[in-house]
């Protein structure tokens, strides 16, 4: 079901601006005005986690703990430097707990891991963890990166950066309409870069969509090779 009402125009004002970058939105007055008065529309599915809607990606485990630590220490607007100490402390302090993942009723993983569930391929600093994600296909993309120690974090980060994590040893990548994730001990969850509680988590695609305004491509832009 398409979203009701008028489409949304995103004005990038954050640190990473993942949604704006994915939609190709620029933080320029002329560009935003062109999108507002003569823009086209881009439609995204709206998945939910435990009934809470989100748009981009949910992270479970390591990256969610970094987000949680940033939230506990922030006092206002954050920058990339705000993530340094939370990332450093999580890197050396994470116990890498066992996590269970079930996709459309079928178990796909049990053990220490970083888990990502979402709707778009783009993640922070240009990482494309959910490489095959299509934001309006009605499916959740799921990526499980098995990780028992700090070296695994570095290996996965390098593989994702080089876009060769799909097919790597132990990595699970699939698509689904419903995903369940749980653990025997507290494991944090983040949604779109915000703290979203703890496991267990159930992700679903309820069939709702939201529309965004983007600038209509000029003829010159349309002719540019991809």
C-alpha cells in the first residue's frame, strides 16, 4: 500500500545522511528547490522491528553497542569523531555473544555474529553490507557476519569495504519477509543509527511504503554512463 499524503523532501542536516545519499539528495538550496517544484518521486518500503518502523538498516551486536555508547555520552550534535572512543571501547570490550537468526521460519545461524537486517544497500561510511537490497521489492535483506573475536570484525570490515563479503566463509546473505533474532543474554539493537532496545527482535514487511521527492534528472545527467 502506497503512503498517503504528500511525498517527503529530505533536507540533509545530520552526520552521515544515509537516506539522503542513497536518494541522491544534495544539501544545496538550488538542488532542493528544483526537487520541490519539479521533482520526481522515489518509493521505499517501510519495514518494522517489534512494531517500530524504520527505513534503512537494523544492526544487532557490535555496531548497535557502538551506537548505544555514543548515545550515552553525546551532549548535542555528533560528528565522526564522536564515534571514536565508543568504537574503540566496543572493539576491545565486546564479548561476541551467541545470536540465533531465523528467516521465514527457517533457522540460518546460531553463534557469535554481527547481524544486519534492512531495506537499502548503503550503510555508514559507504559500506554496502546489504549489497543486493532493493528498497521497494517487499523483502528484507539479511546479512549475518560470524564473528568470535576482534580479528573477525576487521576481516569483515575489509571484505565489506572491498565488496567481497558475499560468499565469504560463514557469511549468510538472504532475503525474507520475516526475520527473528534472539539471544540468551542482553544484545543491543539499533535502527537507522538510533538505539532500539535489546533482543529479541522480530523484523517484518507489513506492506506499507513512503514516498520521497528527488530532483528530476536533466538530459545531460541521464546520458552519463553508469
